[in-house]
């Protein structure tokens, strides 16, 4: 077990999801997330100021580079 912020947990779950899909032979993924920061960072609409978040973005980019299509969108708040 490790301590993680909400956004770190979002990134960890996203990376695991991408890797699971790739392993299952899925090559196109559309992700919906409730994390505005994660979605904005991955869509290039939010500056990445923290080294830890930059490392997560890099890991997601590496994981998605094996896919034909990847997109992420924010789920509107309820």
C-alpha cells in the first residue's frame, strides 16, 4: 500500500486500464474521467508544473503509444 493523492490515484488507475486493454488486444480506447486536472493535462490544456504529474503524463503517453486510438474526456460534474 502506498499513499497517493486523488490525481495520482487517477493516473495509476488510467495506466493500469490502458495496459489491461492493450494486453486484451484492444487498440482503441475512449476514457471518461471525473478528474479535470488529469483530462486537461493529457489533452494539453493545462500546464504541468509538478514533476510527479509530468512523470505520470509521460507514462500515459508511453502506454498509449501502442494503441491506434486513445482519447480522454471529462465527465461533467453531477
